[in-house]
């Protein structure tokens, strides 16, 4: 096989809120195959910034499952919960440039305002963007009196950004004043402060880890323009994006835990690792015969030949 010699790094970045299912594992495999087949190194990052839903036990099980399929990673696993200083530093850089503002809106306020004429549904309508200092003080005090802390948002300079995706091609998506750090109920906030937002953490981590290839499910394609824009503001190179089609259940919905034996441990009750890999290969239009571990799939792998449509999981 011809490995293109190239430095650079790919990654898989699961959120540890339960076992990975067949679709998640297939995405992890694709991330590994894309990295390895292009001569890149590969890292795994545990995205445990959602303190309510993440657990170390779940992270450990996810890492064991990846390893069982033969996916390996070169450096130590990085945990987002140990990188708050980096997120703080990035936020400070944005703040120094006047690009951060406090937002006092509830979810309901935003939903209602984004339904107004000329608004983009779901888009942050800019309610708190240009308040005077007096208005801010008033809103902050009212929020604090309810036991809540404000969220922090990015003062975005545009409304949409285009990115290039290796599978989807040119993709233009909305960029609003998205959240950098969550607000919420003060009583539930731990000593480390409010949770960091996914978009900020992912951009800082990809930038700091030298990740130049992002392979993940295509449900995250709409987040790529926001992330590419933020990467630019923070001085990081925009990575190559490869958003891969999801795996669906038999009803055409996104595969989920309730769809039967979908986690690796469940599948291994009746099948072997090579059988699971064979089924993964088949769902990617690859030949899975004789495949015993991830490395065996590398031989016939071509990013250009990846399916562009979702596939349906009917069991191993
Ligand atoms: N942690 C995210 C998830 O599990 C993925 C983030 C990413 O790949 O950018 O859905």
C-alpha cells in the first residue's frame, strides 16, 4: 500500500455519556482509517465538558471498545475536563478583542425572538449583543436574583461561512453569536465554573493538538462553519473536514441504544470482533472477508470510495 508521507493528525472525540454504538464505532474506525491512510498520526480525545452527563467509567469503556477493534492512538488520551485553562486563555483572547458578550436570555426567549419576521429559526437573534452598560447591569442583576448566571457568546462578524468537506463538497452554514461558555443555575455550577461550550472546546483542542483532519458524523456538518470561523479568530488553521454519513435503524432514524444489540459488548454476545468488523466493512461498501482487526481494513481503504448516503443497520 502507498502511504502518503505527511505529518498532521486525525482524531476521534467521543462524549463519554454511554457506550458507543455501531454507528459511533464505525465513525471512529473511519476517522482512524482516514488518518492512517493519509500518513497522519491519530489521537483520541474524551469530550467530557458536559459535567452532568459524562463519566470516567463511560470514557474507560469507550476506550476499551475502540482498542478491541484494533484502533490505536499515538499519544496519551486527552480529557477536556483537564483543559479548562486552555479554554480560559482562548476566551480571554477573544474578550481582549471585544468579541465576547454576556447573554441573559433563556432558551424560551431565544426561541420566541428567533421566530420574528426576518430571523433565521434557531439563530441567536442578537438580543443581548448591543445592550448599553446600564441595560446589562439591570439584566444581570435580574438573572442573578433568579439564581442564574449569564452565558457568554461570541460577537460574530458575519452570518454565514463556507467550508470544504471531503464528502459533502462546498458547504455554507449559519454562523450566529454562538455560545462560548454556558450559563445556568448557579447552584448546579461546580468549583470549576460553568461548563464550556462544545464549539469553543473543540476548536481550541483541535488547534492545540495539531489536528488537521476532522472526521465525524454528518450530523455535525452544520457546526463546521462556526468552528472554522472561530478557528480563524483564534489563529488556528482550519482542518480538513470529512463528515461521514450516519448509520440508521430499520425505520430510517438515527441508530440509538434502544435499537437492540448495538453496542460492542452487546454485539459480542452473539458475534466475534471479526464479524463486527466485517459488518462495518460491508456497510462501507468494503470487502470484509478475512478482516480480523482495524489494520486489515487499511489495505483496501479509499476515502474517495466512501458511501455518500446513510446506511441501515440490521444487526451483525
Ligand atoms: N464529542 C462529540 C460527539 O460525541 C463529537 C465532537 C466532534 O467530533 O467534533 O458527538
